[in-house]
C-alpha cells in the first residue's frame, strides 16, 4: 500500500508539471521582445525569450511566472490549466527604453551592444515641424554635424558623422540612409562638382517626418559593418510607423508658419552712391554724405520677404492580431523668403503586415513622393544674393521695372536682384517611389528565415532658365536635365536564437545581400534664344547634349554571432565580404570583420536595485569597413567628339585610373560606457573613438608628358578621433508634472597621416574666391590657407605677437602672395546641445539650444561689402589712423622694433584695392563661426478629455513652435551655418552667397479621432 500510494503521489506531481509556452510582446507596437527573463517565483528555474519573443518553460499549475526586462514593467502571471501564456509588457516610464533598431532592422537590447548608437524618437522629430528630417536632428546627436545649405525654399542639408573619412574632394562622406531595413539614396545631385548655383534638396528630405517611428544613428564601423561598404561613413536607420491591433485610428495634423531671414550684415547709412566722395551712378557707396531727406534703403530689408509654409498630414491605421495597416497622406507647400521661389512636397504611403500562420509573416510598404519647386540662381561671382550685396544704399532695389517691362538699372555691372530672380531660376519636379516587401518564416522556436527586397526609384526633371539680356546670358540660355536613379536591394538572412542552460544565450545570423544601382544624367543645353520670355527648350539656335551614365553592382555575404552570459556579458563577432563591380576584378572581393564586447558590471556587483547607482556598462569594439570607387575610375576612357567638317572623332580622357585599385579601408576602435543613477533618472553615455582610413582613393596630379593630368590611385591615410558625451536627467516625474533635461557634447579632430608619393598637397575645396583649403601631411581636413598679417615671432621680444607695420604705415603682408600660409580650420573645436521638456497636465513646453565653439569660415560677401562701401565696417573712411603694432627700425636680418606712430589714410583705395587686407584673418576676412543658437522651442496644449467626451474626437492639441529663433555669434554677416556650395558638397566653411537661413514660427493643430 505504501509503494502504491508513493507511485500515485509521484505520478500526480509529474502530471501537474507541464511545458508552458508563450510570446512576450510590447504593448506599444505589438513587436516581440527578445531577452525577457521568465522565472518561476521562489525557484532558480529561469529562461529567456528568443528573437521572436517566444519562450518555453516547465512549470506546475498555480506556479507564478515573473517576466522581467530592463526597460519594461515587471509582471507576474499565475500558471493556469492551459499550456499557453502570452504576455504584453509595457515600458517602464522610470527608465530609458533599452531596445534599439540596429543593422538590417533588427531590434536588440541596448545593454547588449558593444558600440555607440543614439536613438531619436518620433516626437523629437515631429515636434520641430521641420519638413527636412535632417534639420530636426540639429543639436540632438553627439558626434554628428548637420549643415544647412541655406534658407531657400526646399534647400537641402548635409550630415557628417565623426569627420571626413576620404581625402578625395568628390568622395561621399555622408552616412547611409536605411528605411525599414532597405537602403535609400540621400543624393543631392549638384549641378556640377562643388556647385554653388542652386540650393538643391537632399533626397532624404523626401521622407515624411510624420511617418517616422524611430531613428537610430549608427556612428562607427562596428555598428554599421553589416551594411557593408555603403555604410563606411555610418548609417541612419529609420523605422516607420505601423498599424496596431484595435480600433481604427485617424490623425490629422496641420500647421502654418511665418519665416524670415535670421541675420543680415549691417550696412552703413552715412555715405551714399558714388566714388571718391563724389556722386556717380555706381554700384559703390563711396559717395558724399547722405543729406537729410534723401531716403536710405537697406537692400536686405527691401528684398527679403516673409515666407510661409503650410503642412497638412493625415494618417489612418488599425488592424487585428493577424493583420495591421498604416496609411499616410501629407502635403507641404512653402513660399520662400526670396521672391519667385517656392517648394512643395506630397507624400502617400501604404504599409501593412499579415500573419498568414504561426510560421509565416508578411510585411510591405509603398511610398510615392512628388516634390519640386522654383529657386533663384545663387553664386559666388553672380547670382541673386551676389547682386543684392553689391546694391547701393540710396537706390530702391524694389523699383526695378521700366514702363515697358524692361529692367531699370543704375549701373550696368550688376543686375537688379528682383529682376534677376524673376529671370534666372531652376524649376525641378521629382517623382519618387520607395517600396519593400518582406517575408519571415519561423521554422521553429529558435530558427527564423527573413527575406526582404526593396526599390528606390526617382526621376528629377530640371529646367534651368536664363532670360536674354542677363549678364550671365546675353543671348539667353536654357538647360533641361533629366536625372534618373534606380536602386534595387535584396537581403536574406537566417537567424538562430538558442538558450543553453540557464545563463548562456546565443544568436547567430547568416545572410546575403545584393544591390544594383543605375544612375543616368542626360542634359540638353540651348543657347541663343529666338524669342524673349519663352520658357521652352525649342526656343534656341544652338544645342549641346551631355550624358553621364553610372551603374554599380554590390554583392555581399555576412555573418553575425552574439553570445551573452547571464544577461551580463555580451560578445559580438561580425564578418562581411563584398564584391563591387567598380573595382578591378583582382581586387573586387574584400573582407572586413568586427568584434565588440559589452559588460554590465552592476549585475555582477548586485547594484540593480541600488538607489544611487543602478546600472553601469562598459563597452569595447573594433571594426573594419571598406569603401569602393565610383563607376569608371579604372583604366582609361574615351568620349566622342562633335562633328568637324562632317567628320566625327573619339577623344581619350586625360584622366586615368589604376588597374590595381583597391578599396579604401576604415579601421575603427571605440570604447565607452553607459551609467544610470538614481533609478535611471540620471544617465550618462560616454564614448571615445579612433578611426583610421587607409588606401584612400584619390586623384593625383601627374605630368602632362605622360599624356594624362590625373591618376586615380590608392594612397594616403587619415585619422579621426572623436569624444562624445550624452546626458539625460528626469528632474521631476509624477502624475501631473514631468521635467526632463538632456545634453550632448562632442569633439572630432581629423589628421592627415600620409599623402600619395610625390604629392605634397591636395586642394580639397574650390580656390575661388582667392582662398583655398589644402590637405597636407600632418594637417587637418578643413585647413585654410591664405595670407595672415606678419607678426613679431621673437619669443624674447617684449613685442612678441604684435603686428609688424611697414614703412608705408600699413600692416605687412607676406610676399609673394603665391605662397600659402596656414591661417585656420573650418571645422569647429566642439559642438553641443542642451534641451529640456516640461510637461504639466496638458501643457508641454520644450526647447533645444545648439552650441558650436570655434571653426573659421570665409565670409565671401565680406569682400563685396569692403569694395562697394556698403558694409558697416567701412564707416571709418577718409580718416587718418595709426595701425596698432610695431615698426622695424633695424634691418631685416637684425630687426629692432618700436611702437608704430605713422599715420595713414584709410580710404576707398584701401578697402577696395588691397584685397589681401580684406582676406587676412585679423581683418575678418575669416571669421570665428562660434554660436549659441535657440534651435527649437515648442509650446503645446492638449485639450481636456471632458471637453471632447460628447464628440467623435479622441484627443486634440494646439501648438506653437519656433525653429532657429535666436542666434548669438561674433560672426558679422549672414548666418555662418549656411554652406555656399550646397548640401552635397564636401566644401565646408565657405558661406554667404546662398539664400540665408531663416527663423520659422509655426502654429499647429493635431487631432485624433
């Protein structure tokens, strides 16, 4: 009987124990959460969820399962009579979200990453009302520099992560953009290399900010190595919004803005039109003093107008447990601050997911964008802003038309800026389709297969028009340009996730990718217009056609192994091999690895619940990544010649490429840590990175005796060192009040370690006007070369550092002027941001300051303000002055210095003719571009629920938002941020000839129903 009863008890115990399975998902978007700890309360039995959120554990009925995860609220569930137990976990508002989207769109625990990333949330983007998503990132990301091309309607922006990686002036130094796991183009498609003619948009601006759920910045090679050579400069990973199970949700958002120019150069209002103190109908303001009663015009105030933007978006989403959908329609229209300028964008997006079975899941999206508008021609030596800054102060620029409609001019050397902008412009029309389709097959609890294919296709039809009679086109001209871009991406990977024992967890990914890019650029240029004021390419006598084809194929295979121990120590090893069609066959294949290590040491020390220091992680990574060449850089190429006397010919290009060209290679080492204090109310992320880029693909000048003038080869090495800090703090957090503060600081220093053999320097940026950026061994990217004033350099002299004044009484300029002298650098010493959000009941107030310290920029209009006499700097004129400095009363070999006491005349000739004086850094030819900028400020009010109870509206809010609202800078001129050469150029530090940046104030309405 005893044995029988024993068997019955044992069999009953085993009968009660059963295998419990289930899936852990997020309450926010229904996505699975990997790495969740599932533990039987009161025991040591614990497992973790796999990549797909699934778990399996043996338990008895009435056992309590504890579901815990770093960023989620812990839940306890009692085992019932069923064997399935699904759990939806909600984010813990007391800690930062710890799941980030990394390469290939895969979500990972942030604690497991051994490299630096930064996550930007949807609210951080949409609250700025910026139509270009890059502008919404200003001040928010450490180690990231974003430069606007200016304030023209639809103008683009440039993004750069951790400095310049390529010495080639025409190389792409911007990161790869990835939307929902598929790369897309962020080209700017400049008209000519380093073009300053128009402020074209960058193609990432086509993305509707309202569609973005999260944005992750992968800063280093270790983070982006899975994307291969296209992510050598980092990657921006964008995840778009998707529908959620439940009732259909409708959202309508609308806003309108008022835009004006942020900053203009001060002008002098004492002297009027003329030369040498006498009145002459001239572009100059070197005439007599302006008499009382004569009107004075500030050309900038007269010309620039108040611009407007209207933005409307509508989203519709919903679904159930098996299928979800998301639809958005948005439209933005912008009238620029410059007359005859506008820009518009319309976006329609459809996306959805379908769970066909427990094993198959499908997802897809399609996005159509139409954008374009009209923008004036700008430029360094001609253009709307160039003519505006040369306009005198006693002639009204708005009075520019004669009764017969012709241009009214007071001097034939410039155009009236109003007339010019109406008769010299670019019109463009872009049609773009971005789409992807993916399928996921879950073979079992630990093995998943994923395939996704995507396309990015756009055509940009441009018309560049110059009316007859303009200084730049006396006979008139017009260009029609058709840019076509097509990209197909195919990604496949298999991912295995397996737990071994109670503490070991392994993820292994193996995949393959294929990319095909086809770009064509066909332009037809017509000159000698037949009839005036006819915008048709058929209206010309002489035509020239050009075409620039470009194709590229990239094939890659990759593997990624991640091993974690006790959810505390994480090791990652990645390898990728690429084959690029733009490289020689012998060097077409290249492999690059990465490895990373992350250690959450507070777990070992048992500090998880510590009230002061509850989370600490150290990370270390090393990675390599490659970069191939542009198409047609190998060997020699030929082009056809125009017919001559009925005979056509073929011409060999004077540029030749090495037949053994190798890919560039960037090797990155970074280490840092993440630290949480006071129950994660205060967090600090610190990172230090060293990037060495070798085997630079550069164009090297060679002797014409060889029959060529440029040889493309591998040579040169550049190093970038970056130091980055991110700080976040929750000062107050309760049911009624929440106050958050965030700050970031970063510094990147580049250094050229070596140059191509036989090459002493590379001119990195355009020389015009008169100054240049040159790269030399030991120098830095962005180094300025020019002519500084001569100073005393004798360390033992009491006058050391003072200006040397010549016998003529003026500062001494180094001779000859053909020599170049290092005078500064265009890149900032450091950048930073400080922001805060304060929410009280239904009122939310936020702001973001943007900081820049150092960096010299060349103010191109400065030379014009000097020569024309319109600038406030020329207020001191026709005056005897004594330059502060010393004169040499000894000899050149044995100088003896004494204080200068010679009086000299500062007059029109000094300002206008002695151009080296204008360009010297001491005389503000180069200026410090430091600034403190109120980048964004926003105030919103959510209407009380009780006001809406009897309506169909679920929630509604009103808001006021301002961008670029306030600027403090020592720079004299326009806003020093705007680049003269556009968003797609590597030319940094040339400013002042494009449409200046604007401040915008938005009033908005947001309704959910």
